[in-house]
């Protein structure tokens, strides 16, 4: 079945609950749907669900996907809780499962009658309850009532409860019956920052935040980010309930909700704050929280859905996938991971796709090409309009650099001086032909191939989450697809084949073995993050899927590509570039099959793992490689048994050298030769 046929069949269903571009039906009512739709659900369930319990089907209206949802006691409870969901992308075959059984505030279901066919015997019973709830004003705050704790709080405030499916009045609950409260000192979580916070850094690194951008720091703490941004010329404003209560919360291009949700102990208020911040964002909301790691449980005692520290501050440590699901459940819009505990929520689908496309583009060093732009033309080479390049050298150099960066001729809005180029060269295409006549076609072909690969990676990773409608692509990206891949349909089919191929362990193992750089063992390929763009496109997609779940790899030093387990490990070291033997700080394990992210904190280890032979993980032309090789050779000359690049720890190394009568300084100031023999 194709998407167009699926979309038509779903539109023909005469009942169901439509919410945010999706249609919800109870499974008992499926027999009243078109036969082809019943067959699609049956076959999909048979192929991928493997016994997964479900009682509600969610049909996506603008994407070729369906979800199998399981609500506890659907018919017995007035508002059943969502227990689990399993979403199947019918284009890619990708399956995504979420468990809500351990959630303190799971989604709940309202207006159950809408999910049933009109002749169902329980329609009137459920409809009567809905009418009573509407008269009681329970549906006035539609944005926050879809979660258990929020709904219970609203009922308590109105002194309402249920007997079966009947809404009844009750006496207000006494203080002694309520949960014992703890005075949480939220303001104590605000820290003094001596540099920009990580969420703000990502905005600058991705070129999103500039002097023309207006930013609101919602819950800014002591306001250090705003102060530094203002010094940089950015129009930034601050609001915080404790430190800047008089700040004005008004709409801004970008709203930063930095490490705010994790300090709010009330799940209802937490959700309201997320909604408020999103409503204030015109283009982008940045959400960041603390992330759970292997050492989280040692940081305080359990309190509600987080921990209470010795200073009476509350912290909710989210898992990476939990935070993504939380944002998407509350705001009902996609969230893009850009780092550990950092997500972007774009208001415009076009802006989101442009960001994802830019992230898939490798950072190309055009210095060598620039040098080729400036040499004296070979004697005897004739070009049209002699002297044109010499008269307009700066303009044509800039245009050609932009052309090589894009891999094609820029559109008018992609080069500020486009009209000037057309004026002096006749047209943009004539300027391109002038470049080819002057320097040859090899450089243009190389740029074309690089950008074609980048585009294939972008489309494959887009399909990893969900198929993107063509209308949601910005003009430049549409032009790229037509230029490099022939058309959107053809491009999607090719990218889907590449995405499917990462599930083939034999292919992944073979590509790892054939990679001419990095460190290879029988289980995995290790490469420095700077070399990820140079991998085979299929391996780039493999790592890119981990990046979709984790975020930007800028903070990571080494990527470990597991050959057969469907995992990618991300290793972060203490000063990889500066220290001769950097220590492992964090290990993030991304399981592509389960779409989960686990964080292991190695900073608390008594004996931290050390990286040896770090020169083997970087490019041959890395400026420090020779110096690092010399250091490694000196260690080898001392007779140390270093068969692999991991371990022994610093402590073990120091002990081994002391046993040989050798003193060692592992953290020298700017030195690449830390070994010193005692007199």
C-alpha cells in the first residue's frame, strides 16, 4: 500500500477521535473501517508487534505511520492511563517503542466515546461523563489536562471525583490527607557561570544566534548567560522567579529554557512552564535538563520523581530518550537532540529540516581550493572575455567558494552579491563555466560528490524518525534534491535503501574493516569525531542515527562503531588535545535497535581509564600527530606493555614507571615530553 492510498482510506473512516493530525480508534471498532485498512493493521501487527498488547490504533494523517497503544482498563476507568506505545513507520519499517508504566505522570485518555463506532453500546455512558466534565469546566485548560497528575490536581481543586463513570462532588481533602510537603529551595540551584552555558553555546556553534536575533532566557538564574550575550551585541532578555522577577516575559525569536524543568518538583507546574516557554518562542525553543547517569542515585534521596539533595534542592534527572518523549508528549511536536540533555523544538518544519540538513553537511576545508582560485592562468589557456577574472577577482572568488561549498550554482538568496555576479559574468551559470575553463572540472565534480553524499545521509536520517513531506523542505534543500538526486521520490527510495542497510551486521563489519583510518579490533572501529564525515556514507548514517538520539558529536572525542551489536559508543575524555594521556570522563552507549541512550560516568572511578596512542585515532595530517607519536614511542621504549590503546590507568602507569626508577609528570603545562628520568 502506498501513502496516498493509506491517506485516502483513513480519511474515509466516518468516526474516531482526531487530535493533532492523528486519528484514534479503539481496536473493537476497526471492523467498521475499510477492509484494506483492517488488513494493513493486521499485517503490520503480525510482522512487528510480536505479541505487544494494544487496544487503540493511532493513524497518522500526514505521515505513513501507525501506532499501537495500550491503555490500562480502557472500558473500566473513566480516564485510562497510557501503558505503552509501539509506532511503526510504514515507509522505513522502523519500530519505536515507549513504556509509560513507570511514569509518575503518564498520558491519559479523554472523550473515550469518540474512539468507538457510533453503534457501540457504551457510547451514551461515556458521552454522559464527558458532558458532565464539560459543564464542570474541566476541559477549559486543554493543554495540560492530558496527563494523570494534572487531571487529578484539577479534580481536587474542584472537589470532584468518580464513582465508576459518574462525576461526583466530594469534600475538600484535608491537609493531613495530602502528601506531606517539603520546602524545596529552588533558588539554590542557580549557579554562577564563568562561561556561556552549553545550550547557549550550541546556538552559537550552529550559527542560529546572532545580533539580529532576540532571545529570552526563561528561568535565567543569576543571569550570567544574558550578561555575556549582551556584551556580544545579542538582544537578550532575562526572567527568573527568584533573581529577575521583574523581567518581562514577552515573545522572542529564541526562548532558552535552560536547566529549569529539572528543578521543578511539581510535575504539573513543570508541564505548565514548558508550555509557557514554547508559546513565547517565535522560531525556536531550547530545552535542557540534567541527564541521568550511572552515578545519579548517589546524589540524594528519592523524592517524588527525582531526588532531594542535602541542600533541600530538587533535581529530576531525565534519561535522554525520556526527555525527548516528555517534550514531544507535552508539546505534541518533534524535538531534535543537539546534545546530552539538550533539545531544539522548532516552530517551523522548514527551519527544522534546514537545521538537520546543515548538520549532515561535512565541514569542508576549502583552503586548498582557494589556493587554486588564485594562481596565474596557465599560458595559452583561452577563456571568454579576457581579463574578466582579473577585473573582478574578489567577487568571483567569493562566488566560486560559495558554489563549491554548495556543490552547485547558488540560488539568488544563497549569495548576497548574486546580481552583481550576473551583471559582470552574464549569468550565474556563465560564472560557473568560467571557473571550469580556468581551473578544470575536477574540483566541481568533487564538490558535487561530497554534497550528494551529505544529502543522502540527511534524507536517510530524516527517514530514521519519520518521512518529511516535500512541502516542509526549504527552497535550497528542494534545489539540492533535484540537482544531486534527481527528484524527491527517487531520492527517498535511495536513502531508504541505505537506511535499511545499516541493519545488516555483515555489511557494517565489512565497511569497518575496509576503513583506511582509525583503530580497528575484532569488535569495533574507533575513530576521532573529526573523521566521521570521511566514513563511507552507510557508516555515516549508522553513526548519524546515534547522533539523532544523542545529539551533536562536538563534545565527543572518540566514536566506537560496534560491528554487529547495533550500538555506537561515544567516548568523552578530559582534554583530548592537550593531555598526553587523556582520562575517560563519560561513556555514552547508544543502542540503535532499542533506540535508547545510557550514560556512564567515569569521573568518579578510583582508577580512571587512560587513552594511549591517541595519534592512531586522528587524521594523518593532524598537526599534533608527530608529537603524539614521539610520546607514545618513548613509553614503548621504557618497556611498558601497551598492546591496546586503553589502560592501564594513570595510577598503574605511575607505579609501573616508579618500579623502573623513572619519574613521570602526566599533566605538564604545554609539554609533549612529560617523561623525566631521575638523576
